[in-house]
C-alpha cells in the first residue's frame, strides 16, 4: 500500500469558506425553485432545508486533510447558473483569501461568467478574458474552471476561445467538467470528444478533464494519450468504482503513453468522504511508482511547482 504524500486536485468549493459580504456566485438556494428541484432530484445534495449549504472553514478543511494525510489541495470555483460580476468577485476573493491563509497548502482555480443564450444576448467574447486578466497574480491562482453541461455549451464552441487564449497567455490551466452529470443537465456538452478541437487549437493549454468522463472514459484515455497537455482528473469517483478503461490506463501504457503520468487524483471533498476516498486510493493495485505519480507527483508538477 502506498504510504507517501498525497495532493487532492479538486476540493468542491461551494461548501468551503464564508458566504461573503456580497453572496458568492457559487451559492444558489435551490430547494424553493421548481426548476432546480427537477435538476437536483437525481443527485444527492448535502444542503440543509432551505437550500443553505453547511459552511466549512479553513480549519475544517485543513483538519480533514491532516486526518487523511493530504499535503495540499486545489479549491475549485464552480458557477452553474447566471450570476453577477459582484457575486463572481466575491467568490474569487474568498478563495484567494483561503489560499493565502493556508501557507502554501491550498491553491485555487477561478471560474468565469456563464454564457448568455438567445438571439438577443450579444455575447461580449472579451468579458471573461478581462476577468482573468484582472485576477493575474492573485494568491494561489493556478487555473480556471468551466462547466459545459450546466451552461449548455460544449467546450469547443467559439465563445470559449478568447478565454483559452488568455489562459495560455497567463499560464493558467483549464479544468473542465466531463462525463454524464449527476443532476439533470444535458450530458452532450460534457462529452470529452469536444476537447479534441480545443487541444488541437491550443497545444500549449494544459487541460485537466475532471470527473473522468464516464460513459466516455475510453475517449478521455485516448485524448490523454494523444495530447501532451491533456490530463484526466479522478474527482467525484471513489477509487473502488474507477472505470475499467481508466484502471488499465493507469496501470500500463496506451500506444506508448504511461497512463500513470497522465492521471491526477482528486476526491471532490466534501461531497465524498475524504478519509474513505484516500484509503481506497492508497489501496489501488498499482505499483508504488504509478501511485506516486497519480496521487502526488503529477499534481505537484502541474499545480504546485514554482512555474504553476
């Protein structure tokens, strides 16, 4: 059993940190909205009655990490629904504060304004690049997060391309949701096959496809083997349930690519129990070298190195 250090590359942000003077963009009461009730009825949601999620402070998060042997983690900013600039700023300010106070143990990924749909939306394609430019140099910022399925827009749509160009310019990694969603969002935009266009158009962009990509795990594997800067992140999955295609990739070579060098461990804490997820990950039937890559070294090199 691997007993070395671990980095958790995806801590589920909406439950972590203070709400803020201006309510954060990722905190959306849903239990009184019939549309959101329909979306969420397929998904276990830890919100208390009234739709207000329990809060976890920095001490809670670091305590859970210490208890599970996690040396460092990435806070994931996630915005599923239309919001305002002030609420988006409130989210980013909170994560920058948490990262700065963690003394190097927590870094974070920002998110952007979701696309507006309809003939009268008149997209301002430079709005999100401007948001990222204003964040440049924020404490602990290492990437940006997009959610194609809830936004109803596949990641190879032209709307994203100025955002990707700004990520390359600033050295920010792209975290993108892949795979069939638990909630009743359309699954098509989350097909990792859309990311082939992105990887070809932006070869310098580091793409971290989180939530594995099931039922298209084989496509995620092929993209990770095919593109040098494409990685699979295991968030939202217990290691006991990893798909066969992923397990085979992690333990061997796919057309010459050592899979353990292209996979990054994450838990999705607090939606998954951190202690149980870490214990299951340590017990995977892989070599110590492969487990060290997946559980620590890949994330360290991409997200915690001086260049990250």
